[in-house]
C-alpha cells in the first residue's frame, strides 16, 4: 500500500471549473475498468486534500489494517473537494474525501456522487479551524471585514460559507466580503504580503501559521454553522458503488478500525502526520487534533446542507439522507 505526497492530482481548481470537468468526464463513469482476477489485493485509489482527517488512512496503511482486509490503498493528494469530485466522476480516483458542500453541489446538478462514510467531525469544544489575520491587522470584528478580501481553498466551499456566517453573526455584512481561491499552504505568504486580509484555515496548516507567531485568531467560523457537524466525508460515484459494494464495505471497516485507534492515540500518530505533511512534529503535537467520525449520521450532515442553501451555494435545502 502506498501514498504519494508529492503527486497532486491535475484536476480542476475551482467549483466552476470542477463542474465543467465533471460534465466533460461524466461519460467515463459508465466505462468498465479493467482489473486482474489474479490480483491478491484490490487496488483502491483514494484522494484527499492535506489535513489531519487523513491520519486514519495513513495509519490504516502503515499498520496493515487495509492490507489485512485485502485492500491496496493508494493515496494521492488533491487540491480541493470540488476538484476531487471531478476526479471521482471522471474515474481518476475511486474514493475521494471532501467537505459535504462539494457533494451537495454535485447532487443538485444531477451528478451521481454518493457519500459512503463520515470522515472528520467539527466539535465546538475542540475546534480545528479558525479565521486568522496578521498579528498587527486592524481587523477585530465581523464588521471590520466589510469590503475586505478573504481567502478560501475553493469558491463557495464550506470555508467560505462558514466565514460568511461568522461575519453576519458578528456585526458584519457578508455580502460585501470578497473571496479569492487560494490553497491553504499559500495563505500565510498572501497574508504577510497584504494580498488578502483574512483566511479560514484548518489544522495542520492552522497550527503552522499560529506557531509562526505572525498571525492571530479572529474567530471560529464553523461555530456559526453548528457546534457539531461533519466537515469531511468519503464519497464515490454511484457507478463505482454499485459495482464495488464489497470493496467499499472493507474500506469503511478499515477506516473505522483505524479511526478508533487514531482518535484515542494522538501522541502516537504525531510522527506519521508530520512525515506526510512535511511539518515539524512539535507543531502537530501542540495542535488540536481532528476527531474522526466512526459512523455516518444524517444529523451530522444536515447543518452543512442548510447553510449551503442559506448562502445560495445550492438553491434549496434537502434531506441529508438523499446523499447517503
């Protein structure tokens, strides 16, 4: 089993381009993929953006959990949830990890994606995201962000929705805030250079930024969505799900086993994440670690769908069970 931290997927970088890519690649979904009947393990191509919610997969690979379940999990790094949705539909990836927003958007456009398991939970009492600004910034309240420029990994993403909700909850007018798409590793340089005014980051990038001493937390935007909800899910195409139910069952089993361990052994997984993320282990050790979901619950998905509808990312809300 392998992971390739230096091989980012060459797929669409924004929601709009991702949707164009999905439309162009949709025909590929129906095409059968070749496989070897003599292969001892089933290859599963898994892709995700870089964050702590990957730790159970890294541990599942390292510990041999997936191997014992007959899976050769090959991990790739993607740029955003929207781009990973395009990769899954196009057949470049079997299982992707994304915020539920990208799956909601795909669902409302009739794109055949299906959530197969939960990945990461946001818990208000153990926050793993924050809205940050440079330490000397004059921005101290939601109203101070009116007319300002904020960064998000993908336009109309969960990060953007949460930032908008926080601004509105703290005396500002989110309709005046401008958003630019920027990968999380590039945020610190952009803030320091004054190209953007604020950004919502997730660990471990958030921990790295705060450890530098050059930034401060302005607020906790995800609290404006709910105190508990799924911020990341595992998903696949409905075609892949229909043809590979047993493979998905084994992947879910392996992820749950690994997540049960990593949730309870943060110290033991510091080196694993630090190696993959190319970060100092002391940064990982000091940060709030991600809580992985051990099961998929519609109640943990609904707040995201409702927020996406409120901020017009999708036209209207719908039951979370439609995605499961």
